C-alpha cells in the first residue's frame, strides 16, 4: 500500500498475519503502528509492507488469544464483543473504524459499551465466540502458511515466550493511566527487561500491552 492509503483502524496483513492499524505517523521511517489481533502485541512497519483487508459477515479470527466469528444478522447482547465497521458516532461518543468494544447494555436502536459509547446496531458486527464451521478464517493472508490454530474453536493457549518486537533505547512510549497520560523513554535494555525513565522496569510483554502502553516516536531515529 501507499502511505496515503493507510488509515487508522484498517485491518491489514503484516508478515502474513492480521493486524489493526493503531496509528499513522508519516514523519517517521516506520510510520505505521500496528496491533496484532491475535495477541495484541505492537509492531512498527511502513506502508509498503502491509496489505488492506475489509472484514465482513462470517469472517473468523483470533482476538486476544480467543477465536470469534463475525455476524451481521445478530444484535449483540450484554457482555459481547463488537467490531465497529460502520462508525457514525454522535458528538458525545468517541469511537472509530474497527474498534473492538464490550457491550455493557442493550437498547432498542443500539448498544452502550463499557467505554460509554452508544453504538447503533447497523454500525457493528457481533463477535460470536468460536469459529463457525462455515466461516472464512482471515488470520493469515496466505492460509498455506497458517498454524494449526485456524481449525480450532478453542482459545489459543498463551505461551511463556516473550511476544512482540524489542524496542530500542530512545523509543518513547505513552502510558494510559485513567484521564492522565505519561510519556517515558527507553533508557536501557537488560535481556527481556526494559528500563524506562525514573527507573521504571517492565518486561517486554508488559510494554507490548497495547491497552496500557502506546509507542510514540524514537528520539534517535534518523
């Protein structure tokens, strides 16, 4: 893809696996910030290395170690995950393309999510747990390179291996902490331990948790 074609929220394939575009920062060489749907690890790349995909009814994929099938003909229920495919938020709502949210309550015209967003029924696809027998697996661009988890309806068992790409000294991350945001720079790396400013030590898995930490930029990038 060309850089101008890449948008936040798009589903794309990178290294043959399904990701969501988390942000686009055109001024950097690795301008595309991705989150792998399978395990929520974060990755950096450029536009030429990704290929766009538009999710649809009966697609199935792994999200955060569990398999789901998308359904357009079923309204979501309390506790369900939804994939927002046709966002049209009101001025008080804050959601965008292909965000995945949890339903906290159901109303006649839509649902209220745990992030207090009101999403109309025609704006989302319901994520039904498991991989339907007639579903279309989209975990991989090339299914010939797929792992055995494509044929499983069970949760993918997490492993103890370190997941995600190793950051570099000078990388700046932002921590989501309620209404506040904290930025910290990687100052040292000791094996799988990442040391940020103020002597904050994290494992690589912790730093790659996209629900808590978001890569911003690198101070040492050319």
